[in-house]
C-alpha cells in the first residue's frame, strides 16, 4: 500500500484520514489540491510530505498556461503555497528547494515543455531517493535491535509516512526480515490516532507482532520491564540533536531515560536542519482546536472549551541514545557528529 503514486499527469494520494476502516485514493491534478491534502493530513509524515510537495510543484508547472515571461513568478507562488502547508517538517522545505534549484538550472536553456518534463523527473527522483534511503535506514538500524526485543514506537513512521518502507518502522521491518523475535507496542497517538489507525494497520499487514496501548500506558510498561528500546521518527532534527516529532514523543523519551531504556530516532539526513541550532528554534505547528474537542466528528468535550493543540513537541538531545540515518547511527555529541555525517560522501 503506497501513500503516493505518480500516474504520469496526476498524483494518486492515499487518504490516510480514512484508514484503517476505508481505503480511498484521490487523484489530484493541481498544486492546490496537493497543498490541501498536506494540510488536512490526507498525506502526512515528514518524508511523504516532502515527496508530495515535490510532485505538487511539478503539477504547478504542468498547470501553467501562460507565457515564459510570467513563469518564474508563477512558480514562486506555487512554492509559497506549498511551503505554508505545515511548518515543522523540514523535508517539505528541503524538497521544494531541490525542485526550485532544478528549475533555476533549466530556465535559461530549456523551453517550458522541457522544464515541465524535467521537474516531473526531479520529483520522481526525490521519491525514489526516499525509497532507497528508508531501506538503508532499516539496514543501519538493525544492529541495535536485539535478537528478542519489545519495541515501543510513537505515532506512525512507516511506509504510510514515507514513499515506501518507513524510518522507525523501517528498522523494525528490517529486524523482522532478519528473523529476529520482536514485538511492537504502538502508542495510540492522540489526537489523530496515527499509532492506533496506521502503525498497527501496517504491522499487522506485514505479520509483525504488535499490541496497541493508550498513550498514558508507556511508563507503566517500562516499569514492568516490558520495553527493551524505543524507536520513533522525526520531523526536524536541530544541529545540536534536539528533535521535533509528534506530540507525546518528549514524554516517552523522558520515561525511557528514567527507566534506563535506549531511545532512538530514525530519520533520513534530509530531516537534519543544521541551520537551526537547537530545538528552541524549531517552529511548532498548532492545529485546529476541533481535533481535541471531537474525535472524527463525534463531540468529546464542551464545544467552547479552550484548546491548546500543538502537533509536535521537541525532545532534547540529552534524552536521545542515537539517531539512525541512511549513512549510519549518529551518537552524542550530536553537535559534532551530525555535522560530520552531513558532510560524509
């Protein structure tokens, strides 16, 4: 099951808000439709958001019917619209910069039709890179998983959050494929229930042993000695190793630290943002209050109760055992070793 698929002149997007009850695909043909899909979490997960934005940028070029004179200003508008969809996931900005750089390289030497074709090829390359990188993350992370292990994960960092395979779930998949006896505990991940709806769904389809738990059960399981390690994904990693991920990740990291349990981040190097010195500078998206006042259309709280609904929190580097990337596992001190891995060929 793919989160995204390019169909030649349109992008097929799996509507993740409907899973696991219903499987619905939407074929979109405009950059505005891609932007709306990202904002509404029809497509979600930092790597998948980046790939979707790249395809949206290419669709914007395909949509354009004007002359060459206005093309660059129009594409700036496309980029700005896609950039504003979700502020925390740095892969979004990374992918759009890569698309813009490709346009800049081509603009003086190619006609618009050739530019459109080249932008589609670049978006496809971004998607293919994500497939390759996720498999490498799985390979790099496999050694940290014992032959028998109970693994806790939070939110969904699997195939549905990427183009294929996953980051945190990529490590879990790789361990499973190596014949290791693993069992996964998946936090439900309020308020959008990505762990309950998506992570359990993915793992069960792959016949990987999984148990769903409420978000507030993680500490109790650790106290009982039922968790051997924690692996989660990331939406942005600062230069010092501070990491933004789905709200609730920080609590899990603190609990793991208190119980002496290894806590790993799994993410591509495109998620590392060396321009941001620490987690304090990472922009945190705040979402619609209605997501907490109701659950998929069913009211669960007073309609006028004040709500604070940040989509992400930041885990300080001191609570992170290591960061699993396609280039290897980064260990502390992160401010030194993240820089080293980013310049590694």
